[in-house]
């Protein structure tokens, strides 16, 4: 059995692009988010791919429901009610459309995400 492995590197010119449609309010530093979309032909999936982000803090109202798997780095998400969840490499998250969140990215991160339509 042969296993194929692909290395994803945001510094290479291989399809990574700045995320320019996301509306957020920067609190501290620019997250400098970049994405690499992957093709999925699944009903209800708006977008799926990889994302990178730099240490920063920002507030956002989630425009879509997002499911993610964190490949590298760590971040904390604080909900409007004060509940906070920290996700580290190897962890996953689920954030519902319309949730008002404060994201604090502690170290450079890379995630695989699925946005549900």
C-alpha cells in the first residue's frame, strides 16, 4: 500500500490567497489570513480548504458555520457570554453561523476548514 503525502506551504506560490471576504474587527494585530481551497462536490458545503493565520486578536460574527481541524498552532475563542475555548494542534472546533466571537491566535496556525452553506 502506498500513501501519498502533500506538503502545504503558504509561502510558496501554489494557490494560497489572502482571505478578503471575511469581515472582522481587528483588536490587536492583523491575522493575515490566507486560504487554499480544495474542490469538494458535496451538497451544503460552501467552501473547504486550508487556512493560515498569524498571532492576533479580532472580533467576528461568524458568516457561516465552520468546522475545523487545527494542524498547527493554537488559538482561543471567547463567546459573547464569556465562555472561552482554547484549541491546540490536533484539536477541532465547531462554530455556528451568527456566533459573536473574539478570536485570539497565540502562535502561527494552520487549519483545515469546512464552511457549511
